[in-house]
């Protein structure tokens, strides 16, 4: 969430950033500033009335001590009238503050200067392209959903029977491959200095609001109405919220966290051939990396996270490219996002498997996540970053398709110690 003070001080930059996002309601900036002015006026009026109440109360005490009862009682009536006025002023101040926050929470983050202009995914910039040879598949190559059925490793029909479309059932070596990938990703994160977290799979509304899922993505989350809890769409939500309402010391930064969780997304309105098999599912496994860092070095940290995800895909021997998302395609909370896509050889299309983003202070302002600079009393907002490292469903799809041959499906060497086998025959 943006701060009203930031909007006031950098109004032109904020409007230019919203235009880059193709945000339609630009008048919201002036409405926010007007509400902020009103809030300040109410606060100043309340402070003046309270000061007058304090002055009169002291005067009343002095009058009682000197025996001037009539004069003291007259001032008491005046104080009572001031208190009634103060009550109204404070009620107006509280209402204005609520209205102001509702406006602020509806404004997306401002894009980093490096974010390209554009409205749609077609306008995203290729930041790094694959330059090596693509997989050379046999003439009878199949898409992953057919391979999974032939090898008995993913049972889509039974998943539909048990739950519904978009809930695959992994069996035998398919389940082992899933577990192997999770262990591989977690081990790589541990070696890179990330602390492993096993978070809850459900969060309350305050946690979802803090990281920006509410109100922007409410329709994409599964909601348990009786308990007022949401199934997590990504580990980013519970892991980042560990530090909600926390003041860190500067020496504690960066904080590097990783967590494996199942993820749940409704993906409403997703139909067609591009969402077959594992291309788009409602439940999938993912290992997430989250970093809390000093504002001065958060973009160096973003580069570190990009290199971490690059390393995973290199070790999995998967063709990939990196896109820098344009203003119109970025997530609500992000200042800069890079998407990783792997090549699905049998489908002949790119599949997104990771988003790595810097949110700057957008999330930390919502969750009151701050750090205290050394030798200073005043706290500052921390920058938050996160990335998929990696999302398994589409990784599995690409692994199956790209490594098929006439003898089965080859398993990349990096996974052998986790699977216990080098091929699905």
C-alpha cells in the first residue's frame, strides 16, 4: 500500500506510474490528497480542543483549591461542552482515516523505472532468451497428459472423481518425482542460505490483506466461510506475515526464508486447450523464497534471486527464458517482476514456472514491517521480495515432455539422488 505522504511528495511520479500500469482512475490521487487534508484538519482541531480542555482542567483545579467553587463549576460546564465537540471531531477523524485507507488500498504499486510500457503479456520484454538447441523429440512425441496416462504416473480422471477438474492425482514414480523436486528445491535453497519454514496452509483476512491478496485477488482464493479463513495461493502469504507488526534491527537484514506448500487457486474462467493437464490446476506444489531486505540493496537481492532460479532450471536441463513484465501485465503489489518460462517441447509453447518480484515498501506498509537503522530511533519500512523456486506442476509437464524418448522418460541427473531412479521406463 502506498503512503499518503509519498503520494503528496511525489504526485507526478505516482501519476506517471499509474499511467504506465494503465490504471484508469487517476482522479483517485486527488481524492486521496483531499481526504488526507481533511484527516489532518480533524487531527489539528482535536489537538487544539484537547489542549483547551487540559488548560481549563488545570484552571478548575486551581479554583477549587482557592475555594472559588462557583467559578470552578462554570468552567466544568465549559469543559463538558468541549468534550462533546471533541467526540464529534474524533469520530469525523476516524471516519476520514477509514475512508482514506480504503482508497489507498485500492491503488496498485508504482512500477520501477525499468518496467517497460505495455498493456498485455505480448508487450512483455524478453530479458534473457534461450540460445541453446531445443530438445530433439522423437516423431511420436506426446504431450505430458498422454505421457502421464501411458506411464501410469498421473491419474487425471481419478482426481476429477475425488475432487474435480484441476486436482491431479500423482501415483508411483509420478509421486516420487514430485517429492524429489520438492526436496531438490528445498536443498538448493538451504545451501543458498535460506531458512526453511513450514507455514500454515490457511490464513486469516488480515494476513491476506497484508501481502496484497485482498482485496485484489479475493475471487481467486478458496474461502472457508465458517472459519473466515483462506486457503493460501502461495507460501508468500504466510511466510511474509511472520514479520507482520515486527520491528527488525538493521543488522538482522537480509532475512532469507523458503517454504514448501501446496497452493490453492480457483483460476476462475480458465478453459481451453492451453489449460489441459498440468498447464493450469487448482492445487499444485511450490517452493517459495522470500527475502526482507534494506531498501538500498533490494534490487541487488532481486538479482540474487533471479540467479538462484536460473541455477535450478540449469540443473534441471530445461530450456527457459526470462521476461520483464510490462506495466499492464504486472501484479497489483509488484514494483518489478521477472517471469521465468520453460519450453514445453511437445506442446511447442512456453509455460510460466516462476515469478520473481520486488514489492519495495508496498507490502511492508500494509503489514507495518519496519527496521531500525543503526544508531537511530526512527524506524524505516523494509523492502520485501519473493519468488517461485519453483512451481512444480508445469516443471513436471516440461520434464516429461522434453525428456521423452523411445525408451521412456529420462530424469535429469540433478534429481537422481532424490528419486532413486534415472528413468521412467
